[in-house]
C-alpha cells in the first residue's frame, strides 16, 4: 500500500516551449489546478431501465495556474508569440505649474506637439523648443496648474496581440510537497508531468485600485501517439531532507549485489 501523505502547498510550475525549448518557471504561484474529466455513457436496459454497463471515454486533463506576480512570459504564452525588444511611441502625461516667467518645462522630448489642459478644462496644442513651452497668460496664469500630454519614443519589451496567432505546445510540470502526517516533515516531492499542453488564449485583465493583479492562465493536456497524457511521480526524500537521487556508489552497490548460488552475467 502506498504511503498516505498530506499536501498543503501550492505547486511550483515549469514550462518549456517545444519549438525552441524556451523555459518559463514560477515559484510564486497562488493556485495550481489539475482537473481530469471522463465522459461516461451508460448502457441501460431491463425493467426500470437500470444501468447495465458504463462506457468510459474522452479522458480530458486541464487546469489553471494563478501567479502572485505579473509575468510578461505568461502573456506571451497566452498570445502564442515571443517577447520582442522594440522602439515604440507611448503617451506621457505630466502635471506642471506655470513658472514666474510664464513657462513650463516637460521631462522628455516629444515626438510632435504637446497638448496642454488648463484648470478650466480648456485644451491647446503647443510647439516645443528645448522641452520648454511658453504658456499664454490668457490660457494659464503664473502659478496655475496645467496638464501636458505628448508622445515620446521608448525602448520596450513587447508581446503582440495578433488575431492570427495562438498558443504553442509546451512541456508542463507541477511540483509540490508531500508531508508525513505523523512527523509533519517533508516525506516526498510530487511531480505532475504533462509532456504536451496547450495554453488557453483567453485572458481577463482587471486592474483595480488597491488590488494586486494576479495573472491566471488555463491549459489543456494533449495525448501522445500512445495515448499517454502525463505522469504522477513521487520522489522520496532522504533522512537528511535531500531528494532521493541515487549516487554512483549506490548504483555500484546495487549492481554488485547477487543472490547466493547465482552468478552475475556482464551484458
């Protein structure tokens, strides 16, 4: 009978893109879910139309992973693209006060005109010289606040959202800990290994004040040519807490031990 244990930790995850072996790992997951569904069709008959036989088919393995931190790699996995390094333009906004000389100075060099909004909500576009803008007193008097909006050029890591690209296939592994209920010590490491999964392209990004965004991504496991979907693997810990990895000495001892009265053949 297999050892009974207690699991109360989340599962760390590791994924490896099958096309180029790009590895993405996270040890700060908040939730790692493994779900298995099986379709059951019942053969019924006789008085009362009772169940006579069950046909099990269509085993499906899927789940979700929720991360504590935002990770751009997760977004790339959902979109089916790679993270690129590009130069792009973005909008900058600044809240400034008109100086005694009737000017404001913006922090960055704009790509085009700067749009200013005064305290009354009026807007006006201005050309820029040396990042300095002379503000007419009829628009904003000295000491008044204005808001500047303008485009700047920046270097960025980008993840393309394309209507023609979808998630690739990945190797996926969940790693958690099993505890001995008698001693409360770690008894073993449990690995759920899924050699081929496809991540869902569905995304829901809700940004709320005072709330941390915790990205969540769904997956679906695919079977190989032999029908294998994945493996549950228990790796026992040694008494000193290290993982049960055989040493060369243990392998040599194991290979040299033979029963009395038998001979060992070298193959």
